[in-house]
């Protein structure tokens, strides 16, 4: 006899949340990947004071035009294979971790609880996200900087990184990855849930505490702008550390602290905000699409 008790129901709910998160993550990543490529290139181009021959862009529009003109449309999608393989487990772990933690931390009624739930979500998702991010970003900078090893695609990159650097090569930036994304997700969900409550209390819901689509998208956009901007400095260091082995002369460090010292010495503190516009333009629609799709898919599955 199949159990219909609370634990069986909890397992079903969690399964639906993981499925919804996985599908939503893949959908959002496919749409926003080109902006992710531009963000990565803008963040690494000034390393060493621009003395290593990297292609330099003036901003998002200039980068888009130059990449399309000199490298072609396919370059904007470099690393997408790693994203598609890693997005489903990462996003599933992410949303499963978020919903589980939120249930233990006040059920979404506490700002501090929502912040902590966002951090738990990040820690769970990082098991798949960090290797995916390393492979993606190394492929994204090819064509912009001189690289020690060129990769034909995501699976070739995975094979060569494991061959030359071992598993540690995929997780070298794990600590700074948490310092980047745990605060981002905590901040995002704290702002998102607060705005969501304000909108529900203002009547922008369907009578069952489900936000109207426009209100939901607006909450996601506002939360994304705040979280992406606040955490950009650490993201610059994270991105440079993850691509460091691609060109050790341009990125001569092996830790987040080393990346910070090198950046401040050669470029100054303003470089910590490199690529912030692109990061906002990437993450805000990505998370808005992802959360919107997640809420709709979750509702459908339940």
C-alpha cells in the first residue's frame, strides 16, 4: 500500500519543486547566455592593467557588436553545453534547498529566514554550479585572451581540466563562489519575498496569495537589480580566479585574496565594478524568467 502520510506528501512536493526548478533554470539560461558571455569578458579584460593584449570593450553594446563582427554569433553561446548539462541538477538542488530551508526558517514570513534560505539554496546548487561555471567562463574568454589550452567545446574543456588540473581545477574557486553567490541569493530572496508580501497586501494577487504575473515580474526585476549590483565586486574576483589557469601571466594568482591584491594594485578599486551593467542585464532577466517559470511550473505540477 502506498503511503499517503505527511512524509510522502512532503517528498512529492519536494520532487515537484526540483522538477520545476530544473526546467525553469534551463529555459532561463538558454535565453540569457549571450549576456553572460559579455559580462565575463568585461570583468576580465582589465587584468594586469590591460598589458596582456586582451581584446577590450567599451561596454555591453560595443562588446556585442565586436563579438558578432569578428567572431560570430556562435561565440556568444560558448559554454552553453556545460550550462545545459549542469543547469538541471544545479537549479533543482537550488530550489529544493531553498524551499526546504524556508520551511524550517519561518515559511517565508521572516526577512532573516528568507536570507538564510537563499544561502542554503546556493550551497546546495554549488555542487553542480561551480564546475559548470569554470568550464563556461574558460570557454567564454577564448578569442578575447591568449589561452594556454584551447577547448573545442564543453566536454573537451571538462576532459582537459581534469587531465591537467584534476578535480581541484573544477572546484578551485569554490570558497569565493560561495562568498559571491550566497550573499547574492540571500539578498535576492530577502528583497523578492518582501516585495511579494507588499504586492499581495496591496491586492495584486488572485485571491489565493498568488501574485499577478506583472507584479511577480516586477518583484523579480527589482530584487535582481539590487542583488546583482551589491555583489558585483566579489563576482569580478570570482570570475578572474576561475579563468586564471587559462592565462597564468594575465591572472597570476591562485586565491581570491591574490586576485583582489592584483586588481587593486594594477587597476584600482573602480575595477571591482567592471561589468556591473552586463551583470544586471544578465541576472535580472535570468532570475525573473527563472522565478516566474518556476512559480508557474510548480503551480501546474501541484
